[in-house]
C-alpha cells in the first residue's frame, strides 16, 4: 500500500474539492464542497457525536430509496451553516445535475447533497456571520478547478475557524492505493473537544500511523496543551471517506463506521456529548465490487487515511485568532 500521487482525496478519480473562506469583518469561517461525478456516488454515513448538525443523513440509510449523492457539504457556522447546502443544490440543479423527478409535466433535477457542520461561531469576532447559500455556491464553483493543483489544507474552507483541544484545527486529507489498485482517501475537518497531541511526547497522535516521512520525526517540546471548557455543541470533527470501488449503501455505511476508528486513534477523547462527529462514505463505483478480503483491506486502509488526514489538518494549520498552531506551540519548524 502506498499513498496516491497527491496524498489526498483528489486521488479518487472523479472526486473534486472546493473551498470558500471568509476572513475579516468579524468572520472566520468557511465551507468545503466534495463534488462527485454528475451521475453521483453511492453514499453512507455514521454519526457518533452527541451534538451533530446534519442534513440529508436519513436518506443515506441503506433501507431508504435514493442510492446516489451528487455532493457533500462540510461547513462552519454551526446549524446556521447548513444553509450553504442550499447554494450547492441550486447551482447543481442549474447545471442539470441531480435525481430526475417529474414535476409539472417535466423532468426536474433534484441534487442530493448531504451536509454537516462544525461550531466556529464567534471565532472571528462576530457570532452571527456564518456561511450561507452564496458561500456554498462559491465553494462548489472552486471545486471545478481542484484537479489543477494540490489540495489546500489547514485553516481553509470549513476548517478556517476550527479548533482542536485548544490548538488551531483545520482541514486535512490523505490517500492510499492498495496492491490491487484500489484507491481510498479521506478528507477531515478537525474541530474537536479532545486533543490531537500525545501529552507525554508532544507528538501528534496521528504520527505513529503515518507513512515514512509523512510526519516530522524531530524532537518536539511536550508543552502542556491548552484546554477549553466544553460547552454544548461547540465542537465536531467531520470526515468524508471516498473510494473508486463499487460498494452498496450498506457497505458504505460500514465504511463510514470504520472511519470513526481512524478518528479515535488521532483524537482523545472523541465522540463526546459536545462533539457532532460525523463520517460520510462515498463510492464512485468506477471499479469492481470487492470480494470479502478486498473489502476488509479497503476498510483498514480507510481508517488509516482518516487518522493521517487528522494529522495533516493539525500540521498544516497556522496560529490565528488566539488559537496557537501545533507547530508553534510545540516548537517545531514547518517541513520543506
């Protein structure tokens, strides 16, 4: 198993990512859109945090009708930020992308756009400056260009105002290519009550699960990590796991659940009553359906990708708005 060319979710063919960020004038927030091929991708979800903010997650239940989704929205703004999905839906419908339904004697595209949000209200100064439909549409438009370069990570898009265990959080991603060519990858927004740092060594908890040279091995200062008093609904880690294999909705739900195992390796504590931890799973179905052993290996790699993506999110974030970055707080220099 190796990382993909970009070591990000962009390594899954047909998957694109767009960020829209708002900074200044009281804002420190943003929205990230994972755009899928126009035919959509089979989807699943697993919600484990005690304070989730989500949209269209019931639709992903394997018992329900719709099989494919066309985009996933991750956003700041707490429950207000769910409005970003409105802009994504309308923009996709304008393009003719969506589930075709009959209305008023014509076929109308209804895009299927699940969404989930983190809490970042007030981190830029104004608690009533959350993402809206316009920011969602902007993030979707940015996704059209994401294949042109590496995926931007750190404090961008939905991770702009993120905070994790008292340190600056953000967005991170990682990918894996299995021996049979299967591609699996994760995109994570880290905004957790729990810490991502080993209190004894000062290393990121994710680092022990990284590939060679993926995370710094230099000695770091095991400085005491700042903590925040938890409050209702003030955190959440979100993840999107994607693969090019053909999976059923039930298998996608299992994939999402295993993604939480990867989250638990990199954040402690996780799935608290103050977090809304949510993992989406997507299968573009470009490849064949895996056999049982192939599915087992896919699940194991997916969990690793989530863990590694959390490490990248923390490593790439910069100090901002009184939230120290991991690099600054532990005295380690950025990688070249």
